[in-house]
C-alpha cells in the first residue's frame, strides 16, 4: 500500500520504517529540511535500537522516502498518517497546532479518497477537529473529495519502539467508517498474525484508550512510589513488598518499580492533558492530580537523601551520576529525573560528574559547557574524587558494579540508588553507605 507519514519523530519514523519493512511504499514528510537530508543519508536523529538498519535498507530499496514536499506526499498516500508532536500548552493541555496544521495541508492537496490516520497522542475529540480542518480546506477549494479520519494511537516504548511496532500487543482502530477500517485492516494484516490483535471502536474511545493506558501505567508507578515513601517511614523494604504484591496476577510484576519518578515525553504530558480534558467537562480527576503530585515530589527524592547525608551542605561537593536519560536504551532527556537532580545539586553549590551510555551529547546540548558539569566517557571515571554516587537510570551496565572499586574511588563512601538496583547488604558489606527508595533505612 502507498503510505504517507507526516512527522519523522519517534512515532513517525518508527512507524514509517516498520510499514516499509512490511512491503509498503512509505513517504515520510518533515518540515525540517536538515533532518530530511540527514535521513536520506541514513543518519538517524534519535537513538533507537534496531531502527537504523531498517531505515537504511528500506531507503536503499526505494520502499522508504523522505521529503519536505507536502503536495506530492499527499497525492501519494492511500493512508496518510499524522505523527507530529503535541507538546503541552502552558496550561498542560495538548497543543494541537501541528496536528491541525497537517490536517489543513492534507485538505489543500487531497484529490482522491484517502484515510487520514491520527497516530499522535491527541485529546478526545481531535479526530472531529482534524475532519473539520480538512473539510474546510476542501470546501475552500471547491473540491468534492471523500476522506475518512481514523484514530489509531501508538503504544510504542522508547528503546523498544521497533519491536513494539513490528509486534504490537494490540492495534486500536478508532473509526465508524467501514471503508476506512477495511483499509487499515489490510495495512496492519502482516502485524496481526497468530491471533487477533485488532480492536475496532469509535474515534473518541480510541483517543481515550491511549490516555487511559498511559495514565494507568503512571498510576502504578506513583502508587509504588507512595508505598516506598510509607515503607521507609515504617521500616519496611518496598522491594520485598513489590515482590509480595506482584505475585498476584491481578496486580502483576510489571511497572511497579519505585524509583526517582517517571519522566519522558509521554507520561508527564499525558497525565496532565487527561486531567485537563476531565476538568474541561467539569469533572475533577482527583486520582490523576495525585499521580502527578506524587511524581513531582519523587523527582526531588534523591536530592533530599543526598542533602540529608551531607547535613544540608553540598557546597564544594562533587556528586557522581550514573544515568542521565529518562530511562535505559534511549538518549532522551525529556522530563528526566536526572535533570531535577542536577539542577538541585548545582543550586546547592555541588558539582556533577556524570556518565550515561547514550545521553551525554543530549545533556551537553541542553546545558552547554559549564564548570559544574563534567560528562565522563566511562562509568568509573565519573567516580574520580567524587563524594558520592547517585544512580538515576537503570542501564544494564550499572546493575552489578564492582563495589570494592567504587569504594576505592569515592571520597565519601555513599551510594544513592535511585532505581533500587542493589542489595543494600552487599553494598554495606563493601563498606559503602546505602540509600535506596523506600528501603526502610533512608530516614
Ligand atoms: C510510554 C508507554 O510505556 C508506552 O506504552 C507509550 O506508547 C508511550 O509512553 C507513548 O505514549 O508514546 P515511554 O515514555 O517510552 O513509553 O517510557 P516507559 O518505558 O513507559 O517509562 C516511562 C518512565 O517510567 C521512565 O522514566 C521509567 O523510568 C519510569 N518507570 C517505569 C518507573 O519509574 N517504574 C516502573 O516500574 C516503570
């Protein structure tokens, strides 16, 4: 099938590459000419395991093209995806200007039936607004062209995006048009083998499904962080509690890891946006507000533990950080807990020596050169003359470090384990003080 995708961010690029991989002819459109040129040369703007080879191969085979030209791209697509960003407005609601801008562009150029697919995470009711924007442009041109708008939210996780896209656990098709549903069923048929993964519903339910999924996951995390905060106060270990509750299949082991708070481009933004949507209807979503508030406080947790250890005075101290990205297997720093920690440390007069396998460049881009930030090439280099070590991202490489070597390198011998990676007893046996999240010993 001929497919057009507007937006070559995480969602657009991964979707385009995976659809090309399944034999479709995909044209990806982006307004950023530099990015389009780099993509044509096979340079991938993001770190995403497995993405580069499929982009390169499909581009070389002519299955995947990149362009800034909207008109021929609209003419190309039988299915036209909108996968541009929906950054939060100042008040937390999703800013739809890019999505609606693409809708207008489609309306300006569409000259035969196409299915317009909303892939971006968009507030409930956006499919109607996209439909209206396209229809208005068509009317202005006096063009009588049929089209459908479908909500088809994406559930890919950064770091696993290609895998999630090639092997989705569900395919949500939000549309009341049988014609559009048939087009998408055909497009997704190769992703839908072995058992039925497609759930067809109306547009609004599909839009809400996306928010509900992210809000549910964020709720699990904030819930566990709350239990961790209780655990540390009552002298319990949240890691044992986690295992104890996870064994119940109704609760499950996934996504109940307490830590330094959730980050990324999705959870913080989507929880806020859903709360705004609810408020817009006159309903106050108290649970969502609490999920957000707990996460906000959790992001200062590591800093508080460090402050307490150093008796409230961090001036002249050097803190080593392992992990900068908002989670492992990405270089994404959006809403990363490391940013809250570093900024608080700097404000308190401390220096930071940080190592992350992938996010060093991105950190440099965000903060520039500064005297109180050293980005190290190796994990142990970050420990040189440092007063303490804080683990912020749970990269595999940090899972079983050489505690004796850490002890030999750190000036002050304390580890602040923001992801509960270590056994406190093993750390303490190596002669290091251990601070974790909710491990009954942090007060
Ligand atoms: C999230 C969802 O998991 C995807 O299903 C969804 O498609 C995506 O948002 C989106 O809306 O596009 P992502 O933002 O890539 O994906 O990140 P996650 O793997 O979900 O992690 C989010 C944050 O939660 C990270 O900061 C992670 O460290 C934290 N987390 C995760 C915890 O603190 N505890 C956990 O148990 C799990």
